C-alpha cells in the first residue's frame, strides 16, 4: 500500500534545507528474566508460555525491579558518557492498547537513570559527536499478530492474536538530542550512530543487539529547516526502522519528501510514519492531532532506584575498552588505513582477527585469511563471519603451518575448506588428506626426473641457459604432485639435474 | 454446650489445640450460622464450604499426628473479596470481575492457609474498595448487625458485619482511607490498619497503591494481634513491603499497660459534623486513659484539614491507572463482542457495563487530575499536602506516643441516606484518611454506644510507622477497662439475629 510521494532529488533538498534528526533506539537487554517478574526472556517459546500474573497484568499482581536490568542500564549510561541519577523513579505511561496487559507501560519519565551524554562516531574519516539526551529503563509490550487484513496492521484485520511472552522484557530507550550540522551526511551519521551504539551494546555484554531479531529497534525523527534558520521545522517520526541500511534510507527518503512538501509551499504534518523495506519509502501512520497525553505519574508500586556512587564507580572501572577506542588502537597496531579498517569492521571481522592474533598468528596473516578466503566463504553461504564453523585457534594453526612451510597458500585454502566441512583440526586434515608439501628430495626427485623426461625440448632450452624456462617444468612437477610439492625446492632440483646455475 | 460461634479466636484455637473441639466442628458451626442468617446480613459474596471443611480437616489431621499447630490453627476467617484466592472467585465487589477465578493466591491468602486458618468465604465490599457503606457493591448492600437497615461501614462492610453477627471470629480488611477502621467503628468490632508496607499487597487487587494496606479485623484486641502477626512480614513480591521484623503486637496486646504513656488528642478532629454522642463516648475514652495512668495532652495537626481533598486527588489518580487493565480482553466481563466490533469498542462497552457509578466517578476524577496542564495543580499539590501531613504527624509524635480521635464522625447511618451525596459519604473518612496519607499505623476499637441512637462508637488510636505494637498496648488497656465497666463485651448488646 505504498503511496506515491513527491520527492525532490537529494542534492536539491540539501541545497535548500538543513536536516535535523533525533534518534530513539530501544535495546532489549539480555537479562535471563523479565524486568519486573521472574519469567524467562528466551526467544522462540510457544505463545504465552513465558508469562505469570505480573507480566499478564492480572488483578493484584505487583512488579519487582530486576537488579541486572538496572546494572545494564547504568553500564550503558556510563559507556555513553552520561551522568547517572543518584535517585530516580519509574513512572507509568498510561494508554490503552491490547498488547499492553496493564494498559500502562512501566517506564521512566522525567527522572531517567542516565542523562547528558554523547557518542562519537566516524563518518568518512571525520568524527561526529552525537549528544545523548537520556537513557531510561522500561518494559517491552506483548506482540500482536493481526489476522485477515491486507496489511498485517490492526486496521482491516479480522482478529488479532496476542502473545505476552515479550511483555515485560527489559528495554533501554536511548534518545539523542537533536542532531544538527550533519548536512548532506545526515543519513550516514544516523547509520554510523546506530552501528556504533550496537557495537557498544555488544561490547558491554548487555544485549546481543541483533536488529533482525528485534533486539534493537530504531525510530527516526526528522525535520528540515531552511538553511540559515535557527528554528526547527515540524518533524515526522518514522517507527521501527530495523536495520542499519534502513536507517540510512529512511533519513534520505524523509529528507527528500520533506523538501518536496516544504518546497511546494506545503506544511509537514506531525505524524508517525511506517518504513517499507521493499523500496525504502515511508507512508503516513497515525496523525497526532494533539500531543498524546500519557498522564505520566510516579509508579507507586515500585520504590525509587538509588544507585550508590561507589557501585557506579565500580561499574565504571569494569567497563570494557569501548569499540571505537579499540578500533583506533587496533588500526594503529596493524598499521592499516581508515578504509581498510572500515572494511574489517563492516565484515564483522574485528573479533575473529583479534582472537586469531591472540592464538599466535601474525596480524597480517590473521587479517589476510579472515578478510580473504573466510569472508568469501561466509559471503557464499550467507552467514556471519563469526558464525563460520572454524575457530580462531584453527585459523592461527593454518597460519603457523604456512609459516613453517608445511603448507602453501593453495594447500592452506584446502585445509580451511576441510575444517569448514567438519573434517577436524588443521593437523588432522593435513594428515588425513595428505596435504603437506612434498619437499623430501627422493619423492620430489622422481617427479623432477619424470618432468625432464617428458619435456625434452624444455630441458634442452634450460641446458642452453634459458633458466626462465624452468617454470614450465616446475609447473609439470606441481601438476604431478597435485600441488603438494615445495615449488622452490623443485626448481633447485631441476636446475641441478640439468647442470645449470640458478 | 458452648456456642462455638461466640468464642474469641484465641479461645477457639485453644479448644482445638486441647482437643476439646475440632476444627471441623468449629467450621461447621460457622457454616451453619452463615447458612442460617447471612441471607439477612449479606456479609458474604461467596461461601467456600468445601474449601473451609478441607482446611479444617487438614488442621485436625495435623493435630492427630501430633504436629505443632500455629496459634490460630483451625480458626475460621472471613476474607475480603479483594484478595486473590486460587480457584475461588474474586470479584472485588464489581461486575467487571464477575466469574473470575484467580490462578494464584495472594501472599496474605497463602499466609492464612499456612497458619491453618480456615477461610470460610469472601466478603462483600464497596466496588474496588471505593466507598464507606458497602452500598457501592455491585452485588447489593450488607446490613449492620446492630440494625439491618443501617450500613456496616465500608468498604469492608462484609468483613465487619460477619464479625458482629458471629459468622466468623476473624476477618481481613483493607484500608485505603479508613475501610478497615470505619466499618469496625460502626459495628462495634476491632480493626487495624498496620503501617504501610507491613502486610504484603501482592494479590490484593489495587485501588490506590500508595495508600492500600491490608489488615486484621476481629472482635477483640488480642485476636486482632494474633491475626496481625500471622499476616505481616516482608514479602519479596511486594517492593513496598517493609523489610524489618514485625513489631511485638501480641506481647503488647497481652500487656495493656499504658502507665506513663503520652496520649495526644488531635484538636482538629472535633466540631461541626461530629455527632454529640460520638464526642461523648470519645471524651469518656480519653478520661479512661487518664484513669489508667496515661498522660493526655492536646496536639494540633493543622494540615489535617486538607487531608480529605488531597486524598480525593491521589486515590482517584492512582485508581484511574490501576483499573485500566480491566478491558475485557484477558479476564472478567466482556461486553459487546459480537464479531463486528473492534477491541477498542469492546473495551469501551465492557467498562461502561462493568464499572459502577462511584468507580466511574473516581476514574474520571483521576484521569483529569493527571492530565497534562492539570497535573501540577491537582496531583502535584496533593502530594505536597501529603508531605505536610506527614510532617504534622512527625511533630506530634515528637511530643506524644500515640494520637487518639473518634474513628468516624457519626454512628452507622441508614442505607440509602448518603447514596446520592458523595461529599457526605466522603466525610465518613475524615478522621481516618491522614494515617493512610502518612503511612502510619492505626486502630479502631469499640468505646461504647451513642446515647441518642444506641449504636456503637469507635475510638481511633494512631501510632507512628513501625510502632504498631503501641496500638495494641493502648487498645488492650481501653478494652479491658470498658469491658470491666460494662460487665461484658460491647457486642453482647447487639440484637440477636
Ligand atoms: Zn512474568
């Protein structure tokens, strides 16, 4: 049901307008239990099998705060350079919706646990600071499946199915301050921010932040103002933009759409919009005639959260090295360009490479295999690099076998293939497939003699001093030994047999 | 032969423990009494005959095996229909939960069962505990055993009437603005609102979360103390539950020594609107405390004047949110789901049909008070008043050990008299609301009959938070002195039903 929208070209839009963005990212925490009850958060269970009186909102039930959820929120706040509240409360956000069992969401309102922070992101070699307004704790809603309508949305559906397994799963909502000054790079900045945030969340170990699983969801707010004007324009809110590429596309589309409306003398309606993966467009959702009144008030069923300063400092001291700092360090250590580092990041190869180096491989070798052969294999099978059935230790072993001369590159690729096929460790594969380089002179010598005998013309040329012709005989030796020969040694033997100095 | 329904809880437990009677005999005597008279009183919404007899048999079985019994094992109890009971209907006095069978027990229910207390059934109440007369029950009013044409108080009128008509020696109430104490006062029984957080709210259907508090109801101060001890204590399922030892309430109830105790009479609880006979009995009580060796002084709590107004902003605000979950989608009543209507329409029709007028009034009041643009003026200001009231209490408790006042300004009024006048109804809780706003402990116990109508009058005692034992010390002293003066417990004067 994509409605055709008038768009102006991106370049024309940017020539007249300055984009202002706001990004709201929801992260599902990876706690074992829900935010306010003891139910499991495991994904994929049968509908409504992970529920209890509290997350079903049964009369009389009460919430109890998940301490791990609070700890995760504080860690995220610290990693985002935020201040951590000394005392804050939960609040009820009141609105009716069937996937919300209590018809209010337990959230935080004017007392977020973390506030006033920033996250630096790199776009095309330039650093851009995204300021963080707040990070607050809340609970997820259940999941509605609307059946019988054309769109899968509630409008037009015959009936809806409700699954409350997700209801009460802890969420952290991270809200940026208005992002100004990104100009034409706005879509890239938005994407880089979400990507950096995802890396950070994963590094903290508080969530796997898999966007395709809905563990991280993004709302994109965008407005345009004529270049030179201070005052922000009216914004649209594009909901549930759930991949990095989509974030970029949604920003780009909305810039072009807003510019078309404003350029045509129209006004932007404040509304929520749906994003369409198929063509990267957005369409109008619900129009906010007046700001929705959620009647927030402090949650009387919960006591305030007061993170002790000593505890906050303890958590700060245990924070891991943050992803951007780590990338900068590794790039310097490996001595590679911004562009190469970006490729490594995009390929999801940082952790495997580091692990391979830790397992004893030289950095350039580790990078070569992960970014080369292994990246190609992952790409072919459509899996994540980290999901390939080979360990960093195995890759490091392959590197070692090459370095000691047991394998050449061609054999090494065969060993890797066999490891991926589950044939065992590199050493086992070498043994079982008999892949080691043949450098033993007697075995190799026989192959060399055969090659000379089979190619008398070439042998004569070499005897006449055309040493370069030896390559043809080496090739024959390699062919005969199915690539397992030590090519350098084979060349030496050939020249020796023919009485020529190499 | 002893009438088992006339015994106190402590006496009943002793007779069961000694084998003089059995828990089953006691349960049967009460079930028979309910069958005989509750048609007239209408204290119960649901009588759980099977469950009660099974619980009684379990107690008798334990005794037969020589297992140790708790101090209230085998004693019957009437449970306010606001606590969830696994497998037994829980309606909160509302049509919207008609037929709902909870899948879980409230913490309090569980504690009662663990103590071997026999739950006879669920008692009538104002819908969602909103009211002071039990007339707001969707299932019809309850009569006051002293005069069946009068109200038994509210919201816990079913529990107070069950006690006063000897259908149960123990009952459970909940007190948000006086719903334990005011019914106790107008039926000549004892009711205690413990310190906020003393008794778990898990499984107690919420009206106003920051004010609601479950508590014991009985015919004597000692029985109330025994029940208090059985139901109080920290509950990890209720974040607002107090994590501290239960005060020594039973010991205090057995002592009853008030010599040297400083008692404050709250100046603001008197004057216009207070029935003459109520003030007369109250003044007697103060005099009695003096005779018993207490030191009585007058104290002023000026902010109490605003308590009622603050209460009627805070309680409706919280209730407007707490009651949002009743949408007809997951449990309870569902109206208008004929296959043509949207979920939103069905929710709307269900709430229209399922909630009574007082509940709707409070949901609307609260929705308004929390609205953007009005929040600061209403909810915000009410919270400030709440702080002022807490400070008044703190100042007063700097001078005295307990405060006393009449529990309610008048005796039981006739059913229907205030039904159309919410403001008049709200005044019944004038003296009880401040203790809820500040989270203090408070008790009501009988202090005689008003001369003009011969109906019971309640004396309210208020203690600081966590000092619930003081209520029992003072209550036991007053109770003993009055019983000695009258020659019998006050309830002996109630008409026979
Ligand atoms: Zn749950």
